[in-house]
C-alpha cells in the first residue's frame, strides 16, 4: 500500500509512464492537500492507471468518487470495528440509494452548513453536532509534517453510531521530546492519545488541512439556489407515478412537486401550470413525461426562473406543430388502436370526449416493461385524456428553444416511436440518454430518470455565476 502523499504521487507518475499492467493499487487519500484545480489532473492519472489494465482503489474526494466505475461505501464505524459495507454500487446508484450516507453529497444536493467551524474547548473536548459535515484535519496514522494532530478526549458521535476510538502511541520522529516540532507550533510528547476517525465525501474545494473550512458564501449560495423540481405527468397517468423520483429527490434535500396535469387542452393546461410556477420562489427545473413534455415547453416560456427542462419519453412539439402531425411522419405507435373514447357533456352544454386506453391493450401499448400486476393497476387508475388535448392541438412557442434540455429516450417505447423521440430531442439540441424502457420509463427505470434530473440540476447550477 502506498501511504505517504509525496512518494505516492511520484510513484503514480512513474508507473503511468512505464505502462505497468496487472497491478492492484490501493491509494491512501491521494487528493489530500491538493488544490482543487489539481484534483482533475490526479483523476486523469488514476484513469490512466486503470486504462493500462490495473485496478485502482481510492477514497474520500468527491470528484474522484464520482468518476469511479464502482464504489464500496463503508461506515459509519472505523478502526478495530472495521466498517460495514452499507451501499455498494456505481456513483449514480449511490446518489439515489437510501442506505448511502454520502449519496446526497455526491449528488450535490445535501444542505451542508459550513459557517460554524468546530473548535475544541480548553479541555480538548469537541462537540460534533448531528446533521453537520465536519473536516477533521490530521487524523491519519502518519500525518504530513505541517499538520497539527487534533485531539479528542471523547469519541466523536454522529446520529448513526459512535465512531470507533483508536488507542495509538504517537512519537514525533527526529524531534527531542518536549521541543517544538519544525513547521508548526505544536509540542510533540510521547503519549497515548485517543482519536476519532470520521470519513466522508468532501464538498468541492474542500480538502483536509489545518485551518480549512467550507467557504461560507459558497454554501449559502448553494442553499439559496437549490431548485424546486416540478414533475408533470402525461396522459393516462397521474403524479403518483413519480413516487420513486420524488422520494429520491427529497432524500437529497430538494423540494419535489408532482403537479396534477388537468389533461383538458394544451393551452389551458400550460397556462394552469404557468400560474402555479409563479407561486414558487427560487429556481425551477421542470420535468415532463409524454404529453407533459408539451405542457412544460409551453408553460416555461417567458419564465426566467426556469433553469432546465427534462423530458421523459416526452413530446417536444414546435410552435404550430401537433402530436398528430408528428405521428403521421413516424410510424409504429400502438396508442391509436388502443384508444377508447367516452363522450361527455360539458357544463356549458358543449359535447366532448374523454380518451381512455383499453385495459386489455394498456400494457402492450403503454407499459410493456412493467410487471402485469402493476400495469393492471395503472390501467384501472388511468386519468382520462380529453380529445381536445390530444393529437391535433398545436403547440405555442416552446421554451426548449431557449433553455437547456435533457431527454430520456425509451428505446422500447410503443406509444411515441423511438425515432420520433430522437428527432424531437436532437432538434431541441437536448442531452440524450437512452434507456431500454417502455413509454413509462419513469416507472420501470426510476434510477435513470432521477439521474437525468440530477444531471440537469447540477449542469445548470454550475453554469450560473
């Protein structure tokens, strides 16, 4: 195992140049002490090691964790207790895994307070509060010379479990006991000390070191700029279909709202959503499934607080264009033959029709990758789609012409043909992610849907000053 930071980085460089292969490298916090701008270079070095056919294990720095192929999260105990594997998986899987402690920090959605650096009282004791993220400098078994070892007389505690206390005998090499060690003002004595080991993913720009704290202004800005995520369902569905996505987003500290789409007519539905958006404060990310895609495209027009549009197998009609026109250009939809109209009379005496999907054809046309029992419940609970909102309703000016867009393309969709989805997404210059899913990808592949939403949130947040 490579331990000391300087030797470790030198050996990394020489190893990459030598194209050594077939090795297992266990790197002990290689990012410690690095300036944030240099972490990207370290990531390239580690990626090169893996590319040569080696296996590499690293820990702690958030950007390094997010670029890993696989993460094994250990916690919350340490030391002699070892550590339990609590959430193995890809970085994306950890971001939405309820068992993961560091998932919200990987997703960039954790509300971390960094304005109150923890300080020990005169007795050497330090209180660590529940819900806060702390940086404990110098808690490795061989600290760099310029780090003063902090001392905790009592083990740190979290809301999960007391951390393991390590009894270690520490001697400062080449320093006469009782004298100040070079490079700092500490007096190192041969003594037994107890240390609490607490490991966590760090915030961007947050590297372990003496006197370092999270930038208060940056943390305050992150909290103030956390967007509200509004999810808009489409035809023959309701907002409860977003259950998995809402839960995952809420665990990360986001306000997620499942909007009740009236499904009456495009202009009216979009105006209804637009009015609701004006009742919210702060930035907004809109997510639309199927017909909900056209609704968010129209509702977001002119609203400068909408930061991004995310489409899940969604319609993205251009101004004056209808779903009917696009369906005539791209064949393969099974929805048309499955529609069963039910006439109704409006309060003003006008006649209309509500459109339902035949329960016997529902799963094949709409939710082929959902288990039969769930699909049967969805068919029984489907919301009617007014004929006035269906195929012939032309779109108004769409917001996707001016806002960044993300598109989850279901390659097994039998409602909106995949080729049509691709046409609309490419026309809007959207970031496209393909998933082997039916029309209800947000039900059958909630992780993929959530990841795309988080990608939009992060990208638009990073782009703003």
